[in-house]
C-alpha cells in the first residue's frame, strides 16, 4: 500500500519537473532568437515565399551590420550563385577566405563554395586549382567529385580515370562503369588517329573495369576491322547479343557491311532477322529492310516490314511500310500514298528520338554520354515511341 502511495505522489512531481525543464528550454530558445538580427527573419521569410531578390537584400543588410557572420556569407554567396550572379558569389567567398581568423572547417567550406562559383562561371582552371586544395581536408570527397566533373568537361580522360579511382579508394562508391567509359573515350580517340593496337590495349582495360560494357565490345570490333581482320570483328560484334539484345541495333550496320565484305551477305541478313524477332527496333528494321530489298526483292522486304508492324505496331513502322508500298505501287495510287507517307513521316520525326532515362533529354542520335545531365550509358537503344509501346 505504501508503495502504491509513493507512486501516486511521484507522478505529479515528475510532471512538474518536466514543465520546469520545458520552460527553461523555451526561455533559452527565445533568448537566442532575440540575439539574431531582425533582417535574418525577414530574409528567411522571403526565401520561404520564393522571393530570393528580397532575401538577398535582407542578408546583405545583416552582413554589413555584422561582417564576422560566416554563415550569412555562405547563405548570401549561394543565393548569388543560384541567381547566376557568379561574380558577386565569388567576391563573397573570397572575402571569407581573406579572414585570417576563419576556423579550419569553415575555410574548407568556403574553398568548396568558391570552387562551385568558378565551376558555375565556367572558369574550370580556377575551379580545379580550388578543389585541389581541398584534397587534404574534410571536403576531400566533394573536391574529388568536382574534379572528376571538370576532367570530364575538359575531356581529360586519363585524369578522370585517376580521379574516379581515388573516389573509389575514399569509399565514395563504385566508379567502374564510368572508368570503363573513360577508357572507351581514349580508345575511340586512338581509332580516330589510326592506332588500332593502342585502342585494343585501352579496350582491354575498359572490359576489365566493366565486363558488360557494350560500347567496349563494339569498339573492340572496330579496332579489329581497322587492322584488316573482318572475320574477327564480326565475331566480336556478335558478342553484343550476349550482353544486351536490344543493343544489337547499334551494330546492325557494321555487321551487314562486314558480311558483305567477306562475301556472305545472306548470312548477315539471317542473323539480323533473328535479332529483330528477339528485340523489335526501327533502327534494326531499317538495316534489314535495305538488305532484304538488295538480296531478296521488294515483296520480301514488304513482308518483313508487315510482320514487324504486326509484332510491334508503331507509327515508325507504319512509315516504313508506306515506303515499301510505294516502291511498286501503281501510278493511280502513288500520289495518294505519297501524301499519306509525307504526313506520317512528318509526325514520326518527332517520335524518332532517343531519350535519356535519367533526365529525359531527347536526341536524334544515340549518345553514350547524355548532353543534358552528363550521365553515362543512360540512353536505351530504342526510340521513344518504341519504348512507349512496350511499356
């Protein structure tokens, strides 16, 4: 009984202690808020109301009253940069760095923000110099990521490989797929300068980094062709099917040209037809269509297009069917077919785009590196309409 009574007396006491503690915390918060400049709250309110111009004016007022406020400098600099006023952002962050009493952590942050300003302004040399100074600070990972972006912009692929490897070692996640792409860029450059042996060595490293790299496989075939070994190139390009059947559309022209070169065009047509049955593609159909007309005639070509249209009904396929029909259409209907073909073709030009799966950037040609978001290997090897039909 005494025990229960003790608990009954203790419960109100605990509530009272809690109330006192809360009052103390509230007073501390109120006391701290009174020390903040009135302009801070005005600036915060403008930001919440999506009024960055007015927010900047309020923060400038605070910085003038209290030049030692580092956090306000950071907020002001970021606002300037977001608005595109990179020169003003640079001056704000340079002003911070000129302070000899700036703590080490805030100095590193100011260096990073200054690098972001230079990057936004397109001053890549200054940005690189700034980020390099961060490699021995707590902002080392952020600095390496920024350096990697700079090297990609400048197409300095060897340095990009080094930066990506350093990021991996720092525990910032795997960069193997990107590293493979960088080796592919170097190999492609070697092929342009007629150095197939050098390209093959680089592509071996690309495949070591990413065995599933379709691009590396395609370029290996290109290097073998440049050395005059067409049969080896054909075998290499056929490996793309094992990596990704939809990507066979990217090597269809290479394969058909190669089989013509070795005197076995019919084998090439049969192979591409089998790819088409596995993975519908208007690009693959285009290559097969032309090859079938050449080897088997217009009637067979029309049947190939019709079969594909039944399998995957798209306006792109209809456009190709109308083209086939016009080849042997009687003069009495040719003008009507031509009119319909022109209407359909005009519309399909808007659909015949590749689209980045990350940012949605559309392009007429296939890219390994998205011009919009700079992601690697983010383009599916099919046109947008084909993807919509499949979904």
